[in-house]
C-alpha cells in the first residue's frame, strides 16, 4: 500500500508541475520572454503582466514576425504599440470593435476608407498650419544651431586677424 500511495503522490506532483509549466508557456511573465521578444515588444513592457493569456499569445506571434519586417515597418509597429499603451481600456475596446467592423468591409470599401482617412489627415494638417499662421506662429520653427553668446563651452574662439580672409 505505501508504494501505491507514493505512486499516486508522484503522479500528482508531476501533473502539477506539468500544469505550472503549461501556464508559464501560455501566460509568461516579461522576464520569461526571449531577448528578441522583449526587444520587439518593448513599448508594451509596462502592460505585459496585465495582459490576458490570449493577448500575450497574439503579441508573441507579432514578435515572432518582427525580425522579418523592414526597419520602417518595425518602427511603425512599435510607434503604434506606444500609442496603444496610452489608450484607456474603453478606448481600446472601441478600437477593437472598429477594427472588427473594418475587417468585414470589402477590399474596395477598405481602400475607399483608407483614401478618405488620408485626405482627412492632409486637410487636418493644412488646417493646423493655417491656424498657426493666423496666430502668428511660423508653420515650422527653424532650428537655430548658433551657440548661446557668453557660453565658454559653446562659443567658438574668435579667429585671429591673420587667419581671416581678405
């Protein structure tokens, strides 16, 4: 009887260990992600431990494709991740619903919507530039790289009279 009892306990322990290992795989902590996954998902690091296991799996699939993306696509993806993290839960829910609605559109309808959005962005930028000009602000502030006067660290030495062109 003691042997049977030990066998049952052993099986229970092994089963529990396997269940814990499966949970760690399905719901990994940030520290359990590979270096590549952490690099790809860096913008959402602060949110990672709050994510549901299903969301973590989706983000890990994104991270798996990340190295094959162009540098431009990687930058765009990470910029969008940073934007996503700043949204409230309600804003995220709304964004997901809108995404599902857009997925249902035909390819032509999506293209028309994309063009309409791009036109809106152009008009909004033009409107902002006009408002800036109306309020006296230049459309784009020039970058002045002239060192501040009187700053010995940034002031360049005055040229000698001998070295000046005549």
